[in-house]
C-alpha cells in the first residue's frame, strides 16, 4: 500500500467534512485547505496549512484563483516512479499530494433557479476543483481522489484496515471523477445553448447524461439484461414514481408505464379517468364526470379478456370502492397500477395482491410542461432518432366539413375517441360511446397496415365483446386521414354517426362527399397523431 502523507481538502458541499478530516488526521495525514473549507476546519479546532501559505501565493479575484499553482498541480501530477519527475519536483520544491478531497460548485442546482442571471451562473462554473480532481484521477496510481462525501466511508475503512487505498478503489474513484466531469460539462454546454440559442430545437450536438435508477427484473425478453436510467437534467419523469407494492419492474413494465403516464398527462384531471393499457396500447378507457368507480367499470367493460395482465392508470386518488372492485372482481389480474395517490384503506386492500406493482406518481400531472421540455429519443442501429414530444393539443383546428353538424356532447365524445386513438399504435381506430355520466371506448383497433382494416378490426372487436348495440350512434376517431372513402364507409356501416380525423388527403373531397351521402358527421382537426 502506498502511504498517504498529505491531502488537500477543498469542498463546496461540506457534508461530514469535519469528521472526515479529523479521521484523516488520526491516520497521520497532513491537511492543506482553501478559504471556505479552511474556515469550517478552523472553527472546529482542526489544524491545517492554508493553501496561500503553502504556495506563498494569495487567493485572488475573489477566490477564482487559489489552487491553480505548480506546487498544487505539480504535487498531484508528478509520477512517483519516474526518477526525472522526482528530480524536477525536488528542484522546484514540489511536495507530493497523495489525496485530493474535492467536490464542485453545484452548477446544476444553481441554474434550476428561474431568475438566475448570467453572472451568477458563470460564478458557479468551477475551475480549480475540476482541475484538481482531473489531475488526481489521471494520476490515480499515485493519488487518491475523493470527489463526493458518499465515498468518505469506504476511504476511511480501507485506510484503517489496509493502511492505504487499494488499486481497485483508486481506479473506481478516478472513473467517478470523469463521470462527474462529463455530467458537469454537459450541464454547462446545455445551459449556454438554452440561454443563447433557444429557438434551435434540434442542435448539431445533443449532450445528455444518464444515471441508473434501478435494474429491471429482466429486459424485453427473459434472457436480456435491462435497467432504467434517468436523464439527470430531467426533474420530472418516471423516476418520480414511488413503488408501494409488488415485484421488481421489468423493461416491458416501464414501456407500459410510460405510455399510460403520457396518456394520463394528455387527459389531465378534469374528469375521473381510467386507462387500461396492454403492450403500450389502450385496451379500455373511460371518463366519468361524477364517480371514479363508474369509470373503472366502463373501462374494464370495453375488453375484459384483453385487460388481463395490463397496466391500469388513474388520474385521481384511488378510492376504497375501486380497490374492492379490483380485488374482488373475478378474472382481474393487473401487472401494474399507477395513480397520483391512494386512500389508506384502498392501499391496504390492494396490497392483498402481493405481486401487483403499485406505483404512486404524486403531482406529475401538474408538471406536464416541464416534463415535455425534453426530447423524445429512440435508439436505432448506430444512433438515435430525436424529436419533440407530441405534446401539443390533439385538436389544432375544429372544422366540421360535413353537412351534418355535431352537438357539444358529440364534440366531447369525438375528442375523447381521438385522444385514445393517439395512444393506440398507428394505424389506429377507436369507437366510443356516451353513457349517462361519461364516455367510454367500445372497440379499439391498432397497429394495422391498412386504415380500412384497422376500422374493421375495431368494429369487429366491439361486436365480439358484446357492444353491437353501443356501436349504433357511436363516435369514431382515427389517427390520420382516410386516403379513400372506404374507411369511412366501414365506420358508418358499423354504426358510427360522427367521425374525426386530421384531414389532409388529396381525396378529402371524395371522403366528405361520401360522408354527406351516408348522413355522417365528419370533423377535421388538423393534427395527425401517429404513434409508431
């Protein structure tokens, strides 16, 4: 073990620094320290050498320059095993510094303040700290770098048990330094981009930094490893969900949770919403103006068979009667259940299903704007596809293009159907119907190559599930235009009285004419909502 005789201590985050330095001194280590950290040590009666005395140079420019000195950087960087480095160090009176204890100005925290000025942000860009820890990390075989208080324990443990720091720990700490610096530099670059190029949505370089939140139970398939990583610059996201019950979350669970969470964000909290998804696609959705349990019953009614093993999402606190319905209803098996919160009695009841994953997401529905400030990233072979999130309102314009008009209740049902179609894989088609206090899905088709076929599929599913009567006078939404009138014809033949799509086909006139011939209301909303 290489002896550690001298350490420099200069920290912005002073958590546990006093007790840590005391322990270093107990191990016979000499301490060098800078102004702010030195003040804390001095107040606690700890003897140390001030950097300004050690270098015989004052701290200048209000502390901007204090450790940038050959006696500091040279003492960290010179190679102990090279005779020429040893001679040069002796020539210039450079003593070895064997440990660097340093964490950086908290730039990322500072720029989260909405009213931070450029001058304030620039002052939070650390220079001396990164220089020291990078130097120590580069020379880790000779110098131990301690870049965070979370490593104080392991460092002290090895000093006491081994008399020094193992090569493996030295290397691990050095690696952590370069991870910290990658994150730090990315935050600065992104801040300057957002400050001076806010209108450049897709810059030439995208710098993102991700940190593991947890390992997944398994990947998309059982023999694949997987983990969930958080974008460290994203304050709000799936990392905010708190697991209250159930098994570990798998890769596929996360995909379903993400789809369900985004669907809840689209609908908001105005009415009671229940969304049941399977393989990231809606299986049954309902909104009720008065009662949560009714929305649950109607969403489940859409397709009870396919709901088995799905993800259920709620936009309001889950009530005790809903929990009883889930636990006591036959043939209900839920893989994941997510909601902003749970009544105490409801959670107790739900926990009877020991394997069901129960996740609480708090106030995320109120953070829609912040969540969607980030990019949507999708991996492809050798790279990424990057786009804005599809977070704009699903209705860009409301244009009734048919002779038959729609009522206010018709409009509400059409918008509901169109929102649900957004979250079904393209091509998609959704039949919905109004009941006394809400709206619910009666047939959902998704992922078909042909638009007419997906309408047929949605109608056929409704019939097979016993919703033939509800199809009469129903509302149909589809995620893009009809290229030909045939998709509209199938919809009307199934019972739809009103249809919504974005329009935009070169044959829109033919489709509109056919709608008028069939006596169907047709609305163009101006926004396509594909989801591949």
